[in-house]
C-alpha cells in the first residue's frame, strides 16, 4: 500500500437507476445499538416498512427499544428474529458478523436482502456473500455516521441525513439488490458512493481506524506517565482524544479485521515520529516548522 500518495483514491460512480421508495413488510435489526436503532427510526419515520423486529444480547436494551417505539417486537433468538424478514441489517460488532449470519442463514427467506453497517469490508464482504443461501442477496454498506456516544439513547431518525454512505458490491452482486440498498440509504438522506471492498479498507484504515488507535494510545501514554495529568487536559487534548470514548469492543473487532492495512500505517507513523523526534533533539526549528506547515496544509483540504 502506498502510504505517501497524495492522489485521491478512485471511487466508482453510481450508475444504477434506483427505485424511488424501497418498502419492506418486515425488517430485522441484528444489534439494536446507536446505528441499528437509528436505522429503525429512519425506516419508521419515512414509512419504509410495516414491522421492525430487533435482536440483541441484552433483553433490557430490547425492552427499552420497544417501549420507546424504536422496534415493534424483539427476540433473543437470532434465527427466529429473521424469519419472514424482507431485509436483515447486521449492526452488531463486525467481528460477530460471520458467526451471526451462520446462525440465521437457514431462516432467511428467498428474495430477501441482507446488509450491514460495519466499518470493515475487505475480508468480510466476500465471506458474507459466500454464506448467502440461494436467492438471498447480501450487499455491504458503511454509513459514515455515528458518535463516540453509543446506545439507543443517542439514536436518531436523521443520523444518516447529509452523510456519506459507501455501498460495496462485488462482481457477484445482484443488480436489483444493489439498487434497492442504494435506494434505502438515499431514502435516509445519505449521499451514496459505490466502492470496492478492499479499497474501502485501505482508505478507512488511514482516515478512521488509525486515528482511533492514536486516540486510545495517546490517552494511555499520558495515563501511564501520570494519570493525574489528565485532569489538566484542555480543549486540544479533549478534541484530539474524543474518539477514545468509543466502544472498545467495536474497535477491537475493526482493528483486528483491518490489521494488515493498519500495521503498514503504524510503521509509516513510526517513521514520521522518529523524524520529528530527531528534529526536536537537534533543535531544528526550521525543520519542525516545515513539518507542521505541511500538516497544516493537508489538514486545510478536509472539508
């Protein structure tokens, strides 16, 4: 992977004529957290389904989701929750996707759709696609939305409005299924782009996964020095490390699933840190300003 390239990664242009309003009789949400609950609310607020059934590990969370009108029914059995579903959304931690899908695959009805909201696509898309029963179609999705605040208390019907959503089909994907998944996210107000699954993981290793690793490492570095120092942190430290508040379980899975890209990026980062350390040791003011100016310029290009 070329870590230092300044050329933009190519993104495939959406050439599909999507249906204007997808509609599902029954939708199953496997994992009713922030993203799963927001999907349910977006579906309900736009009248895109009749019934939403939720599945999760904690019944107290599911009861709360039902009481708040996020879901209509719930089940503690994944396979039972998927029976007769027209759409199944995987929104549990990405590391559980294969095991979860294996447990429900026999319950999926013909012509149903399966998508996910995971942040890793490269190794998962072909694996999940291969697990589909005949007549059931899987199309990967990654809505670039969310927060360091997790749980249904922070869910919103408009969480995806105005945000980017990457849809990651393969050469084996059914075109009608692709169109319907694109239309689903567009109905939520997302700006949809089609992207190769492997390219997705290269980009998001750099743009999302590495920053999360750095936030965790930065907090731990200060805490290992003296945890009391954290009480003196100002807005700069808080802004830089906000994403360290994100779910450790979720990010454990993401990091391990995208580990090859991340290891290459960490090695590149180490080289940059060693170079900056050398400039500091040598009191090279000109060199430090040059590196800081370079970063400032690149940061200014982010809109």
